[in-house]
C-alpha cells in the first residue's frame, strides 16, 4: 500500500515481512532499511509482521527487498494479500515438516546414544549422518537468527541454542577422531527438535489473527439492487455510486450507507451499533451498510460507498489496532540477553583457568577444551523451549474445559495484569434481547398478546413469548393495522383497541422510562387500560462479578452506544460507577486508548469485554480483548479470549487461569535455567561427567512438563 | 609463568573484555 503525503515527494509504503521470530528481529530490519539511500524512516512491527517505510522520492522495491534480505528476512512487495497468506501458510508447513523429520531423527539418535538403557548400539558415523540434517537443516534458522543478532550486537535464545548445540555437535565429531571422549549428538538434536516444536505451536496460534478481518469483509453484501428509470437491476457492490437509489427487501442486507427516500422498516443494527432492539426507520432516516433489514421494503439513496462506509471504517480500525499491539516481551529472550554473554565469558575463564592452573599438557590442551565445551553445553537449557508452550497448552486446555477459549498466548499472559476492565452494555452485561419486565394489570395481557400476533414489531415478539409463558388464551383479532412509528390497532369482539406509544405519561410510566425501559400502553377508545414495559435485562451474576473485580482493585467501566438514561439504569443495577454513554461505534476503540493513557504516571492495563461487531476495534485495541461467546464471530476473532460459558463468573475464572499459568511459566523458566546454572560451576571445575549432564537435561525437561501438568489440578 | 600461559591469560581476558564491550557497551548509535 502506498500513501502519498503532501505535495513533496515523501512516500509512505507498508509491506509484510516474513521470518521474524522476536522483537529484536524487528529492530534489525529497521536498521537495515534505514541504511537504504532515500529511506527517511522505517518502523517494523513484530506483532503484525509488517514494515512501514517513509521515503524521499521513490526507492525501488528491489532495494527495499534486498535490504530486508540482507538482514536475514523476506519482504513481500507488490503482491496481493493472498500471497502474504500463502507465504505464511508455506512457512508454517515448512516448520511442520522440520518438526516431524527432526523428531524422528532425534528419537533414533537418542535411543542409539544410550545403549546401556535401550540396548541398541549404533555406529557413531550413523549418529552423525542422522544428527547433521537436524543441526544444519532443521536448525538453520537458529544460525541465521544468531548471525542477525550478532550484527545487532544482541544475544537471544537463538544464540544460546546455536552455541550449546554447535559445541555439542562439533565436540562429538572430535570425539569420533579420538581427540576427546563422549558423544553429545543426542543433546544437540533433541534441543533443536524441542525448541522447533515450541515455535511451531506458537506460529500456529499466531496464524489465526487475520481471521477477524476476513470475517468482517464477509459481512458485506455482494450486490446491490439499484433503481434506475423505473427498473431494478442487481449490480456488484463495487459499481455502486454515491447518489444511486437502492431497493432493499425484507431479510436482505443493506449494501452501503445511505438515507431512506421511500418506505419504512425495522433494521437490525445490533451487529454494527450494539443497539439491542431493531430500529424503526422511516423516510429521512440513515441506514448503515451490512445491517439486516427485518420487515419492510424500502428505497434509499447511497451516501457513503467503498472505504467510507461504517463497516470499512471498522475494518480499518481493527487492522490498525492489531498492528499497533505491543510485541510480547519474551522472558526467555530477556534472560538470554544477559545469560549468553556471561556464559561465554565463563567458558573462556574456564579455558584460561585450566590452561594456566590445570595439569600440564603437551600439544592440544584437552582438559581446558573439554571443560570449555562442557560449560557451553550445560548452559543450553533443553527445557527452555518447553517452559512456555507446555504451560500455555495445559492452561488453554484447562480454560477450554471451563468454557474459556484462549486464542493467543499473549492474552493469557496479560489478563492477570489488568487493572481496568471495560464492559460493553448490550449483550455483555445485558442479555441483549428484550423481555417483559412490568405489566400494570395481568388482564390486559390477553388483549395485547392477541393484537401482537399480527405484528412484526420486534418488541411484539417479547410480549408474545411472555404471554405464552403465562399460558394466555389468544383471541381473534379483526381489522388489524400497524401504524408505523406509533403502534398497532385491531378489533377484538366488538371493541377497538390500540397498543403502542403512550400519548400522555404519568408518574409510573416516567419512572419506568428512567429505568431504561420501553413502555407501551393499551387503549380502548380514549380510555387507557394499562401498560406493559419491555427492557433488555441484566445477566445473572453481573453484580457479584463487578463487586469482586472492585475488591481486587480493578477499575470497572461501562461503555455503550445507548442513551444516558438506559446506560445509567443498567450501571445502577450492575453496580458500575464509571459510565460512558452515547459512544459512537467508531469511538469505542478511541475511548479504550484514552483509558490506557489516562493514568497519572501509572501504567494502565485495560481489558475490554464485548460481543458486537462494533466492539471489534475496541477488543483489538485493548491490552486484552474478551468476547462473549454468545456474540458475533467477528468479535470473537478480534478478541484474545472468548467466554463460551454463559456464566458471567467465567471472567473471574479467566483472570485466575492467567495468574496460575503465569506462575507455572515462571517456575518452569526457573527450572529450565536453574539446573543448568547450578551445573555451570561444576562444568567449569571439571566435575561434570556426561551422565550427570544427561541427567540434568532429562530432569529439567521432566520437571517442566510435570509442573505444567499441575495446572490441571489447580482450582480456578 | 611460562610465555604460553601468559599469552592465553592475556588473550582470554582480552576476549572476555571484547565480549563485555560487544554485548553491553553499545547502542549509542540508536
């Protein structure tokens, strides 16, 4: 995508990048891109795997491509989105092949390396043949990343893997020639395989993030029926022009944004605006593209098309929010950035110490070299690749059991840190469907329900449902008529009734309206017989959860597109003190961003809980997006966590699950590094024998896996 | 101390210093 900014020749270009696996990769590509003549600024995002480059004049794509290639990655320029998807799918497939092949090879190498355990004695040359592809084909990316890292003067987990496995591999080759003793082909192969497996699981989870946008695009109508010269013709959506008159029939989607010029209808806008009740639309009212026409047929004039429609704006916001999401700071990488240089220095110190103080050697300093390699091998924590993925896997499995679907690991990591939680109103705090809440006199229900049988009004459905529940006997209605915008009327027996908007409002009606309820009255002639109030009701358990969150010192907010009165009524019922009402769908994400920055030098970690399409940008913009499973697919795709369980308490469960999982991850990393840290001095002083090294490797891996499995037993 | 041991000691310390400088004393150019 190219955006020209201003009359000068400043050009902005964004393109996807493939092959990044940590935040430092992004920094490296940025550096490489800014070195290209003509490039003023480059910003690379690890989360969205894309680069934005600001250039003076037009720098050729080849130059940009080769700059990225020099850094060790691939840029996809001048290709459609599909090819980016294809590239990603290809990469995932490649990784899968590597995991499968290296698993098989490593297993054979492992079994063959321990004849005393498995009784199979394999020739060292055979082990070398099997271990070589694992080391240099499956593990090649680690070498590339290490090289890139060194050019950036950083050490990451990759450096550690390359150092440890290469030391083990080349030491084993020397051992084949009798220079030293002991074989470590198995160590090298197993470490690479386990870490690749962890990477594969992570990449697979990450590949779903663009589904939300695909779903949003799928919501658009494909065609529009335009009215021209008295004829109606179906044309593709892309051919619709501003000012075109478009016919929409019942059950169809409104193709673009516009204003009704003829006819009227009820339109279900809940997908876009979050408004729970279908909205009554008459001539002059504006309609939103992709909403569903419920009852009537109407003609409207297109006012906004293409990228200007509300849905397109929402798509843009979701894209933006997803790409600005902060990259996950990997704990292992952070530890490695200190750990690796220290280990390197220790290994040199070991060599010097043994050379100067050790037994006198003539020719090759065997002891000093053996102990240098021992330090490097033992420093490479085999279990490190398992520490996070196993805990996340068990944690997400446990969550799924309880109806908490975790889409990306980052959300599970973040949710326990939240100190502000924002709830959408409709469908999240409330049930999202209108229900009868008050009936002034039970006798009027028979008449109202009988009248409503012929009505298409959405509130009518709520009254009919209520009447059936109360086992009301329906009566025959004649001369039924719906008066758009007012109500319905009909004759039962010989009496004429009207049911609809109240013309005069008494105290009791005003009080109900203040509670956010819609009140309708039944009249016989001029005499008012009674009223029925309908409202969207609060879900069970909301109040308890809000109180619990506040006890945990989490600030609770409610944000809604609904009017102040309804918002306040629901907030009062649920015990929420902070309310943002009349927030337009496009402003919800903005409000979340404001909340994130509002703190006085205190970092706010904001979670957003929502269900509608209008919530998608906010779900993506929040530190953690939590979607209600009863909501739309798009909301679920934009969120990091989906609560399938109707029980509102699952929000608390998700927070607890995150806490437990993070605790386990930290413990795992401790075990993964711990064994090795303890054994480094042993290796440096020449006390380490191969059996002890193998034992440490196996013990740290087993303790990490067992510790992760402990999550299954923890009560959340 | 024999000349070879002195050489290894000085070389080793130099290498350690280089590693320290390479990884920790940096990023002034960012």
